[in-house]
């Protein structure tokens, strides 16, 4: 009976089982040694391409809620063409396509400036040999080259992503006023506040070029200082500091690490794109003619069990046994979902993979895509399992940066028939049975048992002079508020969050 179960019903069931939290699956995936069809056929370069793909997806999000973007890359070296295929949980808008064309064009111009600087600085042939001998070696990024272009790219990305960035700030404002920060964290917070004071003038008032330059330097300073904090004991320093600052106060400690990651996410991903433009190995991609393909949104009509008795029968089939708890769970499931029939959206990473594996009668049909898909957000558990099932079919394999471990409903499955449906049913059912075993609802089966760092090449940094200048303005702002960080935050933060 198990192979006759509808995987959509199982996903809804898992959403009910994990309604209060995550399922414990890995948040980040280890770097894959079998990444294929990248810009250059070399493992080190393929690994470095991963943050570029995620950065492109991240800067594609403009709506404050429910927008997720996935991006795939294909190349034709013979004709020097490159294609980005984009998917969302709904149709892709023209504004996103135009935004990416704009940013890509400016990255091409920035890449040309970096290439010109390298040609003047060293013998290109000699240095290429050095890079080939050591695939993990990257030339140092010059600090002042292409500065006006970088600020222009930063401004365009920030304008496009403004509503989403404001939502991040408002969501993570709680706890920003904690006192007793260490130096790096203090400087990161001050720089963020000074940048956001200017940004929050938008969209009612346009910023001057000088103000955008200030936003850029303060944001990049915050990014550098926050990276030092997050690197402390792989983020444990943040957790320890949050617990220390909480003291005996009621409630859980403020999620300092997560707040920092979210608040610097935009400058962090923009920095990855600057590194992309600088990379000698990835330069070929920015020399190709680029086109964009937008995938139409997909959905599946799903009808869940329509009574308590049908849910109970479904649970019995799933477990292949009868238990008293199934009747109680069936009541709760019917109360939660009721007479539920509607369109379930196909999430973007799954829809993107399906599109790439479908023939469209064009010149890209037989061009393999890079096996790493960029995503703006970690995949849900259902998408994680679907991708795992797809990869077990014996054809091309695809990977993303990981899963946040949450089950969402509604969720629709592309290619809802055939071997993939059976594989998906089998894998979700296995995770459900494991959950029941851990809860002690059924006996354990025989043999059952109760984030890798990604090298990103040379880092984009700001000069010591620029960093010191940004920090000096931060120090002056703190002094204006009485010389105390708590007083500075009390005076400044309410202006940002209301």
C-alpha cells in the first residue's frame, strides 16, 4: 500500500508532525566534489562559483514576503553564450529580468576594469601559469579599482531589494540595543545604523551620490566587522555573547548570529559579485553573450483526505499497522486541513530542475546546466527530499546550499507521476516513520538508529583608510549621543523602526 500513497498527503502530514519546529536535517550541505558543467572544468573554480550563483539569486528578491528565487547556469563555450534560467514560486516578472540584465552588464564593465589593472600590474601569461599550478590561489583584489562602478552596482541592487531589506531590519530590530558589545560587534552595529538611517529616507526621498557613497562604505564596513564576529568559534561567540547579555532575564537569548547574518546579507552577496567580476578564472562568463530564460510558475491541484476516517485509513496504510494514536491524530489532521482542495505551488528549485530536464526544441536542449543551483533561501524539507529523489534516478544531479529543515504546506510536486513520484513517496514515508520511532509511537525498525566552509577565492575588502574613515564617523556619531553605545542606539534606532 505504501507505494500507492500520494506524496502530497505525506508532505502535509510531515508539516503537521513538525508544526512547531525543524526536522533536524542538515542546514548546510558539504561542498560537492562532483559538481559538473561549470564555467571552468576544475573543482576549485566550481566551488567558487557557488556563492556567485547564490548571490545572483539573493539580489533577485524584491518583495518583502514569500518571494524565493532559484537560478541555473548553462554555457556554450563554442559560441561564447551563457544563459541564466530563473524560476520563482510563481511567474517571473519582467522587472527581475531587466534588473539582472542591468547588474550583469555592470559586472562585465567591472570585470574589464579589473582585467585592465591586471594587465598593467603583471605579466598575464606568467601569472596564469601560477594560477593553473595552484587551483586554490587567487590574486589579491585591488582596493580602489572600479570604485565608482562598485558603488553604482551597490546602489542599483539596494534600490531593487529595498522593500526586502527594510523587512529584514524591522524583523531583527529586537535585541539590537544589547549593551556590552565586543569591539567588532559594536563597530558593525554602528556602521549598520548609520547606513540604514540614510536608506530609510527611501523611497520618499532620493539619496544624493554622496549619500549613496556613505551607505556603501558603512555597509561594507559593517560586513567586514560582522564577518569577524561570525567567524569567532564558527558563530559560537555570538551565541555565548547573547546568553551572557541575557543574564537572568526571562525568555530565550536574542538570536544574535541569525540577526547579523540577515542584516549583512545584502552587502555580503554584493561582495561575492565583486569577487566574481575580479576572478581571472571566471572572467570568461562575463565575456560571453548572456541571455535570460524565465520559467513560468507551476502548480498541482491537490485534494487531501476529506474525513477523519480517511485520514485514519491513510495513517494505517503509511505505518502498515493499526494503533490507537492514529484515531487521535486523524481527528487533529482533519481539524487542521478540513475539506482541503486547492492549487499547490511548485517551489522554484524543483520547477527549475524540471524545466532544465524538459525538451523545449531550442539550441539549449542538449546543453547541460551547472549542477549547482543558486537559491535566495535555503530549501524546505520537501524540496530537499525531492532533489535527493531526483538525484537517485540515475540521470543528471543537482545541488543547492542546503535546507532550513522546515516542512511547508501547501507544496506541489513537479513531474507528479512515474519513478520520481514513487521515489519521493518512499523517502518522505521513511522520514515520517523515523519521526514516529523517535516519538515512541511505533517500534524501531531493525537497523535504525536513534556547514562545510566554501572557499570563495580572494576576498573583496575596503582600504584601511576607507574603513578608518567610516569608523571615525561612527565614533563621532556615538560621541554625539553621549559616548555610550546604548545611548547611540536609543537615539538612532527608533528613527529606523518606528
